[in-house]
C-alpha cells in the first residue's frame, strides 16, 4: 500500500513542478526577456509556496538557482532587486 497526497495538494504540487521547470529553462537562455520571464515564474512559485505553507522551499530554490547560475549576472541582479 502506498500513501497518496491529499487531493488539495495535488494541483499545487503539479503546478509547482511545471513552474519550476519553466523558470529553470528560461534562466538557461541568454537574454534579458528570458530572465524577466523567469522572475515572473518565480513570483508565481513564491506565491504558491507561501499559500501552501512551503515558504522555505522557495528560499531553497532561489539559493540553488543563484549557485547554479552565478555567472549570469543580469539574472542575479533581477533576484537581488526582488530581495530574494
């Protein structure tokens, strides 16, 4: 027997997986519009994480993105401007 997620968590968790994949895909690009779109996705992720009581997971995501893409100064500046 395996445990299942409560029904109220399935949709937010599914959305988070999609949003996070989209954000990372956008960060991998090399132009400002993609970085802006990535930050928009991160705003959605942040709101959803806070709403579902997972605020710490958003902080971990941002830390990971900062570490993985530290050479993308323009992207990092966008994170800084949001206070993340």
